[in-house]
């Protein structure tokens, strides 16, 4: 359970950095507390998308991973971010990613920041 909370906080931090750096990734809300709650909920959705959907997509696109020497990961990360944006819209969360190339840049930022935060934060497994 602790590991799940740590990963959710790392996802929320990575999403916050992407929102801060990329203009077309938006998180709106009435207050700072509302934005923080929305960010945590979006981080949960993002974590579930990465847990359930991403492995299936990676398996089905394995030839593309091999052909591009792993660079197709950027496309998969962008698609997972776009899927998170779509699900957030369906769940009435105020999070939106505008366009594929914005998602590529956002996915790259989220990957780097999430990796760095997971290195720094404790892992109790």
C-alpha cells in the first residue's frame, strides 16, 4: 500500500511539472485545494492507465519497439497521456492535453520526472 501511495505521489509530481512546463497541458480548478485534489485524482487515473493498458499496448506493438530501438516508447507514453486526458474528461476532472505532439513532450517530461522522483522517494517492496 505504501508503494502505491509513493508511486501516486510521484505521478502527481511528474504531472505537475508537465503542466507547469507545457502550455497546452492544462489543469483548472476553483481553488488551490481543488487543483491539488484534481491532480491526485488524475495521477490515480494515469497510474491505472499505465498499469492496465500500457502493457497490452507494448506487447501488441513489440515489433515497432524492436524496429525503432525503443523510440516507440515516446509514442506509447503520449498515447497513455492522451487516454488519461480523455478519461479525465469523462470523469469530469479538469485536466486536458491538447494534441499529439503536446502529449509526446508531456510524456517525455513525465517519464524523466517520474523516474527521478522514484529514485528519490522510498521504496518499501
